[in-house]
């Protein structure tokens, strides 16, 4: 059996979406496919990552030849439209190919995906059952008792029992890093090594209204041991993968263990550079951890500041040991910069009473707390999504949330918020004043990283734009008529 792991090719023009700016300067492979591959030894495997591969529809169809099963992971509503188009291609030209989906979006919208032509959806932490499903399909055995599986039987959607979460993450097989072509990925950190990622933990014990992570993982946080993490880091280093994204809900959520991990990395001589999410209050409470992380190669910290308005933060139900205010933002920024760690600040707009009802703060205010800026649009129904789906799986809220819904009261407000975000991001990144200040007025480390950053962004955005236009023209010419 030949299995194709697919991150959907991009067909929609959405270059103003924040995620496109992020991937313009750092792109790392999903670990999902490497982990799933570890459960199907002996199977022929191919990988297409539409986030970094610019395949034409013709090339895409050619790579589907000889494939028996396509496995797709989808996290976000941003990816839903592209994923749907990819599935239409498969269904039109290779209707015999089985399609399996998993991930956040597939879990909460399994019914719609099954209607759109997907054969199976593995819900929640379904990786253990992936190998079992593949074996049943390969040997033509009965799969109906497999846990975490959703499928259709005579037109009726069936959802099997959900199995427990994996308690010991060290017990899962080592990811099959060998199936990833790391040469396709890049990060703006200087050096000639490749970019990749490593999983530190899963889940989150917090319950922020704008995030599904906690609900997906049943409000539990689990972490791999430092010995297991170091083992995987060595495997990646042997493949010259030393620019890394640490996958975790928050570096420092277990400060003692993370401090010990940094000590091990320092002593190992791996010489890695890495990026990780970290909470603002963690930075303020554990400056020694920040210093140790810097020594272990931390170069970029992603902090969810969310908003300059403390009232808005309170409405998000985001807990914290320190107030989320401008003064603490600046203090956390100073601590990180003192340790030569750049800051990627994440903010949210479009919340009730939030920035969509006020003028945006000046770009200079963002410039005082972060070196890179991302702005997401708030979707308040995200926290209620499981309840919406269980109570009325085909109502208007469901249909809106499937693709992308800022959940504002009118289309005019939606356009106003997106327009303001676009202007702020453009001013922040491309204002001549800020470009000059970054390239000439700041420290040598930051200046060097910004030179790499702007080069990466210009090259990748141009490449993406041309590729997406080409694929859109191919659709119009009759591929999906």
C-alpha cells in the first residue's frame, strides 16, 4: 500500500492573512506525518507539503498516480477552503483513493468533511489508531471497531468510542524524520543548516476563549522527558536540522524541567537555534530561565500579548500571574532583548469591545514590545464550538465557522477590521522609518536577523503569489468544472 501524506496545496489568494507573513520568514515541517509514519512500518510513503511546494495541478495529479490512500491533517479554518479543493481534485481524478483526515478542524467538523468526500476522520489524539486503520484497509479487514474513528455506513455518520489520551509521551514511537525533505524548509536565522521542529509537549491546562487547544486535549498538559527530547534533537542534528520550532503550548510551563533541558542542550554541543511560544508572566517570573534558554540557543520567543486593553484580556478568560498591560509587555520585552532573544508579539483584534471599536494603536506602540508582529482575528465562538456542533451541526453558526468567521455583526465591520489589520501590518513591516531603524539603528544581532528576514519575506511572498495565481487560473480553465 502506498500512503501519501498531504498538507493541502494553496489555491486561495489570502496573502493578507497573518499566517502568510509568518511562513514568509520561517517555515518548518509538520511533525504529524513523521509521527503517523512511525505507526505504519513497511508501507510506501510519499509527502506533499502545499505550504512550501509550488506544484501545478498537473504535477499534483501526477504525484497521485499509484497512491492508495491520502492522509490529510488540518488545523485551522484558514486551511479549509484549500483542503476542500484538494479533496475535489482527488475525488474527480482518483475516486478509488481513500482519504483520511485528522487534526483540530477535522475533529470538530468531521460531519462536513465526510459529506465533502472524506472516507474516514480520526478524532482527537487518533495517531495510535492510524496504523490499525491502515492495516485493516490494506488487508480488507473490518475497521468498524477502531476507536476515535468517524465514517459513513450506508449514508449514516458513525462515531466510534473515543480512547483515552496517551499518558506517557515517551512511549510513542520516535517520529520518522527520514520521510521529511528538510531542504524545503527555512528560517531566517543565519547559518546553512535546515529548519525543522520538535515536539516538547501536548495540550494546555488553561481555557482561553479564543483557543481550541485546551478543549482538543481535554484540558491536560503532558510533556516528554528531557532524555527523549534530547534523543530527538540529536537525530535532527545528524540530519543537519539545527533551526528548530519547539512545539509546545508554552515553554516554561514546567520551569524546572525546561531549565534542566536547556542545561542538557548547552552541554550537548548541538549548536541549535530555536523558536518557542512562552507566556509573558513566565518571562517576568523566571528571568534565570530566560538567560539559560538564550545560552541553549533560543533566538525567538512568541508571546501572546493579545491586546493592550486589560479589559479585553479579562474577557478572553486568559489567566496570568501578572497583569497583561503595556508596562509588563515592555518589561518582558526588555528581559528577552537583554538576553539576545527576539520577540514575536501576537495580538488579537475583532473581539467585543476590543480594537475593532477603537482606532488601532500607533505602529510604534507595537514596535516597543516586539520585533515581529502577528495579528489574528478573534472568533468568540471557538470556545463554544463543540457545543455548537453537538446541538445543531448544520446551523448557520456551523456553516460560518467551517471556513472563517470573525463573528462580527456585519460584513462592513469584518472588512473594516481586516483593512485596519492589513494597514497596521504593512506599516509595521514596510514603513521606511521602521525598516531603517531595524537595519541600521539596532544591535548587530537584530540587524543581521532582519536582513535575513526581509530577504526571506520578499522571496517567499513573491513565489507564493505567482504559484497561487497559476493554480487559480488552472481551476478556471476546467480542472474542476
